[in-house]
């Protein structure tokens, strides 16, 4: 049994630990610093708000992006910052869209202990929106697996213009 199997078992049982962060969001240099109330007004999807700004997790195998194979760019659903090129995506078998790398400067990380075992979570570097967790069991060239909540992303197919970055109202 490996770490991924243990984590799946804990998640299936709904076992969690109190949230303790080694460093807080206050340590992150957020360019688009809005309140949760402001983000709730902007996002029309309660589930996306819960994942992005309350650090929730969508259920595995529910993301439309698990089967997305077209070239393009994955962007933060909250602020539209590009996070991943589709060429960075791979099938991890975990039930969440997974990537072996991010676009340069697109994410920031911090440690969490929500499932008792320490993990590294990552957030959009522009708005602080929670995207997922990064693990050291991905493919080469990085050996990383950025396991992303699909509901925290939008996909822009190659050839389609990226939306303008969202700004404070």
C-alpha cells in the first residue's frame, strides 16, 4: 500500500484532521487581493467558491477535464491567470486532472496537515485561489504531480484567445 492508497482510504472515510498550516495565506504575495465576500459575488458557482477560497476538494472522477485531450491552456477559474499548458497534463489515475509542471510563476505553495500526513498545497499566485496539491510521484522531467481540482480551472483551446485577467471591481 502506497501513500496515495492511504490518502484515498482516509478520503473515502471522510477522515480529516484540524487544519494547521505551516505558513498562512498572509505569507503569499497576492496581486488580486479580494475578500471572500467579493469572490462569492464574482463566482457564480458555489462549488468552485468552496474549492478556491475555502480550500475544499471536489470528488474524484467528476471533472470534465479528466478526459480533455486538446491542446490549449488551463487557467484559474477565479482570476483567469494561465496555470498550465495542456502539454503538461498526464493521466495519473487519481480522478483529478494532473500536471507534471506549471507555467513559470503561476502558483505558490504551502504545507497543510488536513489529512494528518503533511502535504503541499498550491494556489494561484495571482488571486490565492486553492488549486490542489503537489506530490513527488509524477512523471519525468519533473517527477511532480500537480493534482488539480478541475472545478478550479477553465480550459481555453489552442487558437482561442485567452480571456483578460480579471481585476478588482
